[in-house]
C-alpha cells in the first residue's frame, strides 16, 4: 500500500470541537491544552470532530469488498470510488483492528497525538497543525464561507472542508444535506459573539410557490418601517437574553428567545457527490436567496462536476 492520502490534522479535530464554544478561530496554539482536549473527546466519546479528518488509499473493488466483509458492525462509513477507499478518522479509530496496518501507520503521522491516545502509547507524539491554505473568504448578503481544506484525487468522493457563517434558517436548510459532517457553535455552550442578519430589502411571498419568495419587494416606505421594527425586535430579544443570563438562567434555556435571524458558524466536511447535490438543489431558482448565494460561492470555489446524476 504505497498510495496513501489524507486531509486534516490533530488541530483540525480540536477546531471542530472548539467551534461549539465559538473558540475555533483563535490564532493562539496551546499544544498541551489541545492534547488534553483530544484525550477528553476520546474518553467521553465525542466522536463528530474526528469526522473532519479524511483518509484515502489506492485499492481495487475486490479489496474494498474484502475489507468491508471483515467488519460485522451493521453501519460502516467506508466508501469506494475511482480506485480509492475513503474513510474518516472516526471510522479508522472504531475499526482500527480490521484496517490495513500501513494505513494505521500512516495515520500516526497525520494525527500523531490522536493516535497515541488511541493506541495507548505512554509517550504522546507530535501534534500536527493545519496547513495555512490562504484561501479567500467569500462573503454573501447573510454571512461568509471559506474553503479550509481539500483532498482531490479525481473521484466523486473527493473531500472538502468549509467553514461557514450564516443565519440559523440557512444552516437548518444546509443540514438537510446529510452525507457529510457538521460541527456548529452551540448556544448551550456559549453566550458570546451574538450577531444577527437582517435583510436590507424584504422580499414578498411568491404567488406561485407556497414556500418561496420572489424578486418583488415591499415599497421603500414600508420596507424602511418594517426593517426598523425588525431591528428593534432583534435588539429587544438580545436584551432579554442578556438579562436572563445575568440573572443566572441557564444558557440552554435562555437561548430559546434568540431569533432565526441569529448567525451561527459551522464546519462542513463532505464529499464531492454530496456537494454537487447541494449546488444543484440550492442554486435552483426556487431555493431561498440566502442559501442560493452560498451554493454559487461553493461552485465558484471548487466547481461543479455532476457526479452520479441519480433520480433522487
């Protein structure tokens, strides 16, 4: 097994975990603290951050079937396309005894701190950090998106990791695309950095589509009045939230007053086949304008390949 590929690092796992507290964007690297966090995640079975590290290795379909046949667990997130077997670090950790030894050795180079804990080594190895991709942040009317990393081998399972900031209602539409991994700011964990999106122009309900708006807007006078009322409403809800917190009400309860206009941030790691589906569906004229902007931004960043044009 000579052709091994990966995307991610020990730090990627840490960032995907720290986004829950909105602390993922800090430029300060505290290696010892990060190592403790990785151990905590493993010990307490907080699995999702490990899904943002991806491995691929050259294999044929027979080798893939033989590998899958060794595993009795009913759901195994190991995939095959274009002459490569694909899996994430969570899957690698869970089925480490059934995977090729060369892959496990390789994983110890890519996520050495994580693998030291997994293999119960007494000495914790080096800590790997994300390579600075210097990728451009693309802003939209409601937020921004940045490509954090990619693993491209010319297949429909090429993987990408994005950081996205958008309103809650956009994120909830986004998360309907299930073939991928998400880690998001949690208002159960943090009450800092509250920010909100209020559109400058208020679109009208479509007369031909019960769920969508169209390209018509309120007249200027009505729009100005209602946008002002929305701003007042959001400010009032924020004041109420802060008062609840000052009086000791738990974050998990106080967050209930925060509106759909509130912004959130998340990490999204997904394969090309899923991302193409996202672009195709969310660029459609019936998709909501705010998420349509993100679909266009993603296509601008990585293009559109139209993998496996299925009926559903």
